[in-house]
């Protein structure tokens, strides 16, 4: 009796095991995993991450004795990346985008709004890098980059016309300038949060879109200038010779990218780019020269050796997470391009009075302006709603 019972149980166990083997395995569903430094799919080769949000700043004054101005500003921004890794192949892709406006003073009045409501930041940058591993953390790679902006940026310094009408003119806009870089090189990526790319031979192309065949500063009957005054971009602001709309450069590039949570709830993205040209026949070669004894500037032609001073750009974004949706963001950008003229303060260093503390130049309309090739600095801090993933 006992032997029969044991034999029956043994047969049942063997039958259950055989039935289990005949059932095809069920595939596990790929589940998204959310982490502080990105979002990825378990067992997936893709990893994505970044943040997007809106930053707000506001100042309100009412019968305030010391004086001042009401102000309000907002910035829409985002930083996104999508990185691929499988075997020896990697592909890193990133998008940086920012656009914002600032209102200073009264904007309910239409006439005042034209000058008091202005754009304060506009950035569009796309980068893609593909590499194949030849040694540990070392890849043969190729990089493609694009930089421009979303909308026109205007100069508001000239607001008077024959009849006191408001006027402005565009100094930059989408594709004016647009910078395209492409080249082969080596990528060193020891960690997911750090990438170094070096290209010994890279092509850099700067475009300034042409709106009209030539400048046209005809004055309209109401005292305003014709439309081309507002829309045509001055190419010398971006290192091009006057009349040129394309500048091609061949040189070397060093590109460093770091993005990581440096402490809990604080993410730092730092991007340093250095480009040095070997050859360039399209540079704007007339540059200012500073005379220290007179505290004034003249102009001189750029020597061949000076043409090879590297262009340096260093962008930093630090996101402080307060809670799930509230964040504070600090952005600091530094740039130096020796052949690009930028506006500076024209006050004398000695007593602060207005003087020739800038280089005289003539813009596309024949107007005398002052500018100088100094370090460019952008800083912005704000608190707002941000989705970080």
C-alpha cells in the first residue's frame, strides 16, 4: 500500500516537471527605471535624461523712495541627452535649448512695451557623437555639432527718429549666425558622466543668412527706416569680413563634457569647447588696438600668428532640486573669440566719464560704433518649475 502511494506520488512529480518543461518561457517585460542621473530601460542599450522647465524672476515697486524699476522675466529651457552603448559601439546625443524675455518698467502701454519688453537669452545647440572602442574607454569617433538661436535679437540703443518714433534693428536671429562643426577624432569616456573628444582636423562653418542683396537705409515718410534696416544682420559681429555670408575654418578641437549629481539633489553640467584654426581666409582682419598711455583704442590689421588664437566657450548649468517640481537653476557662460567685436562700456577708466574706451568702427549703416574683442560673460539665476529625469 505504502509502496503504491510512493510510486503514484513519484509519477505525479515527474509528470508535473515534464509539463513545466513543455510550457514556453514568458518574456519579462522591459520596465523603465528612473534614477537621479537619467531614465533607462532595464537590459536596454539606451539611456536618456535631462531636465525641462520654466524659471521666473520678479521685482515690484510702489511709491518706492530710493527709486528703481518694476521687472519680470521668464526663461523656458531644457537640457536633454540620449546615449547608446552596445558592445564596442557608443552614440551620445544632446540638445540644449533656452529662450526667455525680460520686461523692465511699464509694458501695458504699447509704445513703451516695444523697448521695455526684450529678449534676454536664446540658445539652441545640438551635438551628436558616434564612436567605436579600440581600447579600454578609448574610441575612434566622429562628431557633428550645430549652434544657433530661435528668434531675432534686437539692438534697442537707437530709439529716436525724425519724428521721435521708436526703431530697432536685428543683430542676430535663427541661422544668423549658425555654426556647424564636423570632424573625426578620438573620444575618451572612462565614466558615463565624463566625455573628452579631440579632433586634429575638424571643419567649422559659420553662416549668416542674407536677407537682401545689400544694405538699404532709406528713411520712410514717418521717420522710420525701411524694413531691411531691421532684418539684415551685421556679419562682422561674428568674425566674418563685411559682405561675406559664409566663413569656413579648418582646425583642431578639444571638447570636454561633464554631467553628474555632484551632491544629493544638485546636478552640474559643464561643457568646455576649444577650437583653434589652421587655415582661415575669411576672418575679419581689422581689429582694435589699445593704447594704455592714452586710455584709448585705435585699429590695426591682425597678424598671421594672431589668427590662430583659439576660440573658447565654457557653459555651466547647475540645477538645485528643492522638491519634485521646484528647482533653482544657475547658468554661467564664458566665451572668447578674438575676431568677434562685442559692445563694451565707453566710460573712461580714470574718472568714469564718457570717453574713447572702445574701438571705433562703422556698422553696416555707416553709423560709428564702439566695440572690442573681450571675454563675453552670461549669468542667470532663477527659481521655477522643472521636471528632471
